[in-house]
C-alpha cells in the first residue's frame, strides 16, 4: 500500500495557494487504515514551519513495517482541498499530488492524481514537463513516467481550470480514520510533536560517555493501557540502544522499533536523549529517575521554567504550538546545551509524580495484548512514578 506508485506522475513543484505554503490543521494527528487483503498504513501528521511533515508507516500483508517521512503542503482552491507530499531526504523523487476530503473530523479520504490527464497535458503542451521510461521496481519491465516541471503558480491555474478531472474519480480503497490508540505508545517514547516535549538537533551530553548499568535489561511500561516492552543494551560500538516492542499501529500486531539513546548526568540529575534515526535526525530530551533497581521513570513534558528561559533567550530555541499541544525546539549547540542543563536542568521538566512513562523490570520480553481505548479519555488514571 502507498500514497504513490511506480509509473504515476511526478511533479517538480507542489500545489500552493496564493497565500503560500500551508498545512490544514484538520489533518494534524495520527491516522490509520486497514485493508484485510493488502495490509495497513498509518499517517502521523504534524506542523513543521509554514507547512507540515508526515511519517508514513506501511505494513504489507505478512511483511515487516516500512517507515517513510516527507514534507507536506496543503492548499484549498475554491471548494476542493489538495495535498502535495515529497518523500526522501534529498527530494529527488519529486512531489506526489493528492486530493483529499475530511468527511468529518475523524475520517480522511484520499484521491490519487489522474496520470492520463497529466501525460496528455504534457504531450499537448498545456503544462511543461517530460514523458520518459523507467525500470519498474522488479526490474522486469519499463514503465512510462510523466514528470511535470510547471511552477506552483502554473499548477494552481491548471487545477483551478480543470478541477476534478485531474484526480481519479475513485478514492484510495482504504479510508483513513483518526487514531487514538497509536498516540499512547508511539508518542510517549519518541515524543512526537503532538506531545509537550523537548526536541534538539544534538543530544544532551555531560562530557565523556555516560553509562548507567541499572538500565540494562528488559522493562515493561503501561501507558494508559497500551503496553510496551523495552530492552536496553549496549551496541557493538558501546552505544546504548533500546529495542522497543509495542503496538505502533492499530490492531493486534506488534512490531519492534530501535532507538538510539545518549545519557547525561549532572549531580543527581539524569537525562536521556532519544531518537529513531529512521524517523527523525533530532533527539527528544527527557529526565529520568531511578526509583529502585527494578523501576525507573521518564519525565518528558517541559516545565514553565524552561519555556520562560526559551522566551527570554536564556537558551536558544523556540516554542512551537499547534491545536493539540506545544513543543520546545532547542537550537543550542552541544556546549550551550550542556551549560544550560548543568545549571537549570533540575527545573526543565515537570516535576509532578505522574510520569509520562514508568518502566518496571521484567524477566521476559513477552508483550501483553493491546487494550481498547476507553470511551472517556478523562477516565484514564496516569501511572504514578512512585507507587
């Protein structure tokens, strides 16, 4: 399953409204769809500057999950809404254009572009572009590929002029629904922008490499009923990694994701910088507290004190907000980060005893079955760090 396909039209530029790049706030969040015959897909959409970013996790039937990420720009032109997605770090694959409909706040329908229209438009010189051949993924045949090189202004005029015929009449067969189950486990550990977390392009380090033997082993966490099992271990190069088994998309199927972790310590305060390099090069910063040899807690929600220090430029960064929550995005270099947290780190995260994530040591990496989210989210009682 995918939002693009081999042989479909590729675009050098996105569809952009006259007001500039934007992101439809109604798309922000976690979405999922499941097709019994083909597999499942989840979309994590969040604001990124003047537009957005999307993380796509697709799982073919009987296959391991595949993760991709890209830039997302949306535009409303008259009564229709359009999305442009560019995947890959270098953007060489160009943009994929989609039409979408939010039928209600919890249902998302997607329409792919009409490849025949764009091929004819390039051939008839309605828009600038090229028509060529490329080898299919299986290497057994060549397929025709149309590349549209028209500017965003030209694209907007074509879309306004031709309307619905530019996109397929039938939507992608799998309708997306807004997911609540994914939020608990996925956002908790890597602290996606939907959470009130602290992000940094560099990890927090306190000097030489810090180790913490108490973390080694297998741990279970239960965040609002959604279980995780994490195994902390030293990699071959001596770096700390965590293999996390959890339900990262709706349904009963579990998968394992791998995280890089950098530890820091200033006096009695302990910190970890966490990232999944397949999803983002940035780190999520958190403070952790060792309660006993069999229990530790992770605090990832930033405090008012840190937010005030960012606003007063005590530490370089900015506060990014959307309709769901806010995140502190630090831009300090490694030295500045170390200096700030050595002095102010004790008050950088919320100190209440209801931790974002509580880990209890277990002897087995067996994952309990998932639980259905409650009808009333307010009925959920957070796990306390110190029982």
